[in-house]
């Protein structure tokens, strides 16, 4: 490429699919901010319950060239064409200066996805500041196990509580209830639990499940929360060349 505003990246299909999945749970339209070092995007869902911030380093790609520019497009359109690619197939994304299309190439396929009008895009500000009282890290499979157990009882919401060296998940509905207790340093359940004050909060099952869509079972997930405050969930993938963080608004018990 010769123009500093051109953009081209060649990346493994499986990594790109994870990126799309991590973002598509928030909304369909995305605005990518492209720099010579990589790509960043920040999104918020239509209900303003879930925010996401994803950064992809140029090192996630087999090859990468990009100047300072932005492009907006539909994630579902990119996701649709990627369904035709193989897991380890290399996919090229290109947008040259002045073009109104995102070019997607792999094998014999060349898809041209129209760009969206950036003026109509929602551009969320940075995540709000929260005085976290709990920070924990655990394997994605452990987090997902706790969510599945609470969802079996109440598919709508769950409660998370941190007390000293314990992280507890709980849900109840009618006469049914379930509790999951994870102990810091016990059987690898938690790799970190830092509690500056006993804390409890309630969150949506659906939204919390969305945050873990791109997290593989052995991924390490970090979660930070405080009583009746948003939760920050973050993790990386593709050898930590892609990082994503979500902020989920708490549920308020109406009773």
C-alpha cells in the first residue's frame, strides 16, 4: 500500500471470528479506529446495559498496515461471510483511501461490505469510574460453570458476593435456589481474590453470558465489582494480542 490512509490486515479466520463474536453480542454496527499499531473499538448496547472496549494489536495479524482512520460497518455481514471460511484459513480485510467498501478476501471469495455513515454511529465515552471493592481472576470455564448453575434456577438474574477469601454465586426462584462457593487458592478455583470490603450485587444472566462468548475455557478472566455497582469483565485471547473488556450495569431488586 502507498497511501497512509489505506488499511489492510491478513489474519487467521478463527481469531477474526472471536473478535466479531466478542463485539456482536453488544450491537451490530461497529466503528473501528485504525492506527499503525492496531485496531480499537468501543460499543454500547441499545439498552445501555453493556459496554465493550476491544483492542487488537497488529501482532494478532499475519500482516498489517494501517494509518490513522476510522471505518464503520455491519458485524453481521462480516460474520456471515466468515462462516464460509475454514478455522485456520487466512482472511484479508482491506479498505483503501476513498473507498466506501470493506473488502473481505479468502480462498476464491471476495466480499465487498458497504461502509456505514460514521455520523450516525453511537460513540460511547470511556467507561465510568467505579471504586471497585472486589477484584478476582478465575478461569473462564469456572465462571461459565457458575453462571450455568445459577441460570438453571433463575434464567433472569444472579447475585455475586465477595466476603474475605470467598466468592459466592447465588440465584433463587420460587422454592428453588442454588449457591456456588469459590475459595481463593483452593483447587485452583480462583487465582486472585482481593476484597477491600464485603460486596454484593445482582446482574443479568443474559448480559453476563454475552461477555464470555469469546473466552475459551482455559482463558483467565478478570472481574471487578462493588455493591450495587457495574461489573468490569476483561480477558485476552490470541496469545493476548487481542484484549476485550466489558462493563455490565447492575440489576436492581424491585422488592
